[in-house]
């Protein structure tokens, strides 16, 4: 059995540790479970069913039965259900933030921030539910009319990451439910509990059994469970957020059945500061982009390029500002940067930092080394108070393109600063990656802003701003950062729709 909760909830009924299928809380057929670990203490504090491929049929078939009714539900009713879900999530915000902090490690203030961000999706897609429209046209052939009808595609599968688990679920489910689709979610093994809480609130909001199903699983069984879900003949749409490596596997599985697929994959995002930039503005935006959730965001600033004229000044400003961060357990109200969520992330960060130092980089802040926290927040884990997956913010200068930090995504609190001389050089260095999720440029030259917008190879460009992710803005990358869009006007809902063309002949003169 899992230990008692390390925190108190205003609504204890919100917390569930079983999978959710057809309106029922269930275990796995094998009876096996896996532990959920607090990254701030390295202690197990909950457990969930370790579902496998043999658990898939029941979940998908449940969603297919629900789809038969939900897909023909009046759009106004779908909007009302989304709005009620939105209201219930808002009311449970503080409880959900507590669970989220113990799943991901992020500071409580960031967990509350994720809830505010996430609620934008339920609000936005409630409005979009009634904006789904087809078209009518007069074609070139005489006495004919052409109609295009939009209909929900069917059962959708969502494979969701651990870094922003509430936001990623609501961004996917909000669009699917607005379109009239049902969904089966496989949350990350690190963060299944917030997803189960959302399922509880969805049912409370009035969504019928089977509209929102959840299958939890361990890291070991994630590949086989995901494959069984993707390949199931009743599944018509797959949405995945995660690494480029796994995204390619998902795309390959979808290709077998020509299934519609949306991929939001890794990023290696450049952050460019020109000599004429407002350095305080650039620094404020970089701090939020780089150190939020200990650097574990797909759109985080991964490579920092600073023009030679302000390189030393901006480096000094960044080091001084970063020193003010307080690393600790996310439940500690004084913490401004929490632990890394998985030990795998720490191992990769250590490797990247060591590689940079080996090839001539200079360490100006931090150690690039992982450590255990000697003190934990009151009530963290099982009370032992020692452990967790920590690394202090690490800053390296004198970076070179051949270093791992230049070529790989960094999902940790490590950053390298690169010096450049000309705009052309900055663009070349920024685009020298297989990925293309987001890029950022800071300059007060209006002409240059337009050139950067057009010349940087990314699906999202921040111009004198950092994170611009919002429900009303299309979110997605190019190159090996994936395809398809989430959020935004029409495009996100269209990912869950099919178009039917009807042609009518009108008899007689018209």
C-alpha cells in the first residue's frame, strides 16, 4: 500500500490511485502496481495500476460506445460541459497544485501558474465548440452545389508528458471534446495522479462514462501499452507530446493504419540577444524561460547567443540574477526552483556539462553536478527529508557548436552562452539544428525583428518576448519538432475533425 499523503487536500475525494474506464475506478488485469515518486525527496507517496496491453480493449471499446452518443451531442451542450469542467478545475486549483508539485517537483507557485495556464484551454475550447462550421459553394459545373461537412473523427488516444501534465491533457482533451471526440489518456508514469483527478472532475461536470478514460502504467510497460493503444482498430486519432525519438516511433505506428497524428516534439530553442536589445527585458524573459521547472520545458531557452558587444555585460547580469534563485523542495514556499523530475534527466545534464568543460567551456555558476537535498520541506515524502533529484543552476561560457549542449535538447537547469558577431552568424547558428520548435530574438531594430521572424526556422518565434504559449495561439514546431498544431483558432479543433464533401445536382433551370 502507498503511504499516507504528505499533504492535506480541501477535497480528499479529488485524489484517486486507480485507472478510470467507463466511469469506474479499476486496477490492472495483472493486479500489479507501480510507485509514484516525489522528486524532491526520492520517496514513494502513491501508487497506480500498472496497465498493460491486455487492458486496452476495454478502455477503447468504452470510448467507442461513448463516441456514438457524444459525437452527435449538440455543440452548445458540449460547450456547457467544458465550461462546467472549467469551473470545477478552478475550484480545485489549490488541491491540484499540491498533487502536481509532489508529482513533478516544481515549486507550488509554478504549479498554480500551470493551473492558470491550463484553464485557458478549457475556457477557449468551450467557445470553439460552437464555432465548427462547414462550407457551401457554387462549383464550375452548372446546376450544382458543393457542401463541406465537418464531423468528429472518432476515438482519440493522448500520450501525455510529465513536465506540464495538466496543461497538456487539457490542451488535447479540450480540443477533442469541443470537436465531439472521446479520448483515452495514457499519462506519464511520473505524473498519473493529476490526470486521474481531472477525470474525476470531468465526470462530476457531466461527461458521460467513456468520454474520458485513463490508463496508467509504469515506465517499463509504457512502450507496449502505448503501441497497443495506437494500433487498436477503433482508434482514429493519436496525439503525442514528448521526445523526437519517441515521436518517430509513434508516427511509424500511426502510419500502419494511416491514422491522423499530431506530434509536438523536442526543441533545441535558441535565445538571441543583440547589442541593441533592452538587456533588462531580455534577462527577465530568459530567467522565466530557462529556469522555470528547472529547465524542463520543450520551449525553454536551450542555447543562449549573445552579441559580442554585450556578451560580458549580459553574462554578468545573468549570473547575478540567477544567484538569487533558491533551490529546494517544491512544497517549501521559499523555493523558487525545484528538483529535476527524473534521475534520467540529471544524468543527461551531467553528461552535457562535462562534455562542454572537456571541450573548453568555462563554468561561471553552479557545478553541473547532481546532489541530494539535505533538508526537505515539512511533510515531504515519508518525513526522512533527505534525497531528491537536484542540481543548482549551472551557467557555462565560451561555448562551441560541437558541444553536446549545442546539439541536444537540455531538460535541466544548465545553460551555455555563445558569442556571435553578426546577424547572419546568429541566424546560421540558431538554425543549425534538426529541431524547430521555438526561437527567441531580442533587438530594438524593427527591420531586424521582421528579418528574424522570417529567417529563423521554428514554428513559434518570440520577438522581444519569451514564452508566448496560450490557448488562442497555434502551438507546434517544424522540422524534427513535429507536425500539426495544438491551441489556436480552428486549427486545434480541426485536428479532431474529418471533412466530408457533398455535391448536389439541381434539376431544371436555376
